[in-house]
């Protein structure tokens, strides 16, 4: 049960966990090095890395909009309604 909770915390779906359970041997994160296990974990990690990259770019774009807007506010008479 602890193994399943840890795999869920790692962001794996219940379908992926069911597929990997034969590799689970003990307390989390204790898994047998099955090829399908490593492939699934690496795929999930790659997906997370891509998502983090997207979030970082979105965050930077929002910072850029805020900075540009604040500069305009400081040089104009005030805010106008959009």
C-alpha cells in the first residue's frame, strides 16, 4: 500500500501503477529493475520536465507583461479601464 501511495505521489496514473506493481517488492521506493518500470518512470519524468519548461516560459511571459505594464503606469497619469 505504501508503494502505491509513493507511486501516486510521483505522478503516475493508477493504470501505470497497475502495470508496474509486479516490479514492486517492498517499502517505497523499492522496485525491481524491470525494463518496463524504467521506461515508464523515465517517460513520466520527461513529461514532467516538459511541463515544467512550459510553466517556466509562461511564468516569464507573465513577468514580462507585468513589468511592461508597470513601466507604462509609472510614466502615464494613471490606470485606465480596459
